[in-house]
């Protein structure tokens, strides 16, 4: 009997199935995106970021950049570029990917 090798658990773009992050890179599932629940990831791949802008979010003022799928350009969430409050600094350089915009693969 041949053993099947399964790769890492991934999250993919809901639109084109481009791999955008690893399950192991989730920091928190307790975030809110524009369209509902969102996950905070330490890394994202195969994405592009838009221009930086200041936004007033639930936890205060942040400089963020929208994150798009590198293949189909679907908006997936945003990247925290800067947090202005000391308690929010841990988010800098991290990614929010909205649950409604990503799908699981290899689960």
C-alpha cells in the first residue's frame, strides 16, 4: 500500500485558489475584517500590497495597505504597516486575511 504524502495546510484565494498563507502562520482568529471574521497571519505569500493609508480601526489608528491576490487581484484583507498605540505594535508587519476571502487546502 502506497502512503500518500500530504503537504502543509494552506489557505488559498477564494477566487483563483492561489496559495496565500500557511495554517501555521495564524496568530489569531479573533479579528474583524470589513466583511466579517478575519485571521491575523504572521506571513502571506503570492500577494501584492496597495498604497499605505491611515485607517481608524476598532483598535485605533493604524497605517495599513490593502492586500490583493498576486494572481487575480482579489482584495483579501490588509497589512498592518504601523500601529500608533503601544499595545497594538505587535500587529506591525502582520496580515489580516478575511475568512470569506480564503479557502482551506490540504486539510
